[in-house]
C-alpha cells in the first residue's frame, strides 16, 4: 500500500536548506533527509497571484515527504514545463498531491525537470 504524502518537519527542511538548492543550475536529485535516498526533487514556478513571487516544492519520490514554500524572486529565468496551466488549473493540481507529484515525477523522468536557467 502506498503511503500518504507527509510534510518534512522543520528540522528536515532546515537540513535540506543547509545545502542551498541551486535552483536553475545543473542540480540533479539531492539526498532525502528522511530516507537517505537520492530522490529529493524540486520544482518552482512564478506565482500567478503575486508578482515577484516564486512557489517552490521539494519532494522525495521514495518516501513521499514534501515541502512547499513561497519566496521572493527578482526576475523569472526558469523554463516551466507547466507554464500553459492557468492559475485555476494550478490550484487544482496542487490540491491533489498524489496527482501533482506524480505529474512532476513524470516530468523529471522525461528530462523536463529539473529546470535549468534559460541562457540569454
Ligand atoms: Zn525520502
């Protein structure tokens, strides 16, 4: 039986952030602080609701822990494989974590994630 998605706890989030996530660089999967597997993945997008806001997720495909956060960005330089989605579609995706992380895992497997910074 497949377990439910759980949040990383605060100490686990801190341990993930101790190695700064080099968003947009050639960062491949990272080590998960819960299960130790190299299956910690990430995805970020420009918030459709607030300018200069970024929504970012990290999740472990192996033990099914995740963390989501909103942060500030100066400018948006990442390709977004989900860019055609409307704000409403994004809310729908993210309200079903099973489907959402399943979709992101498929993008990761197919090479559309991780997002690599666009070169000018
Ligand atoms: Zn894990």
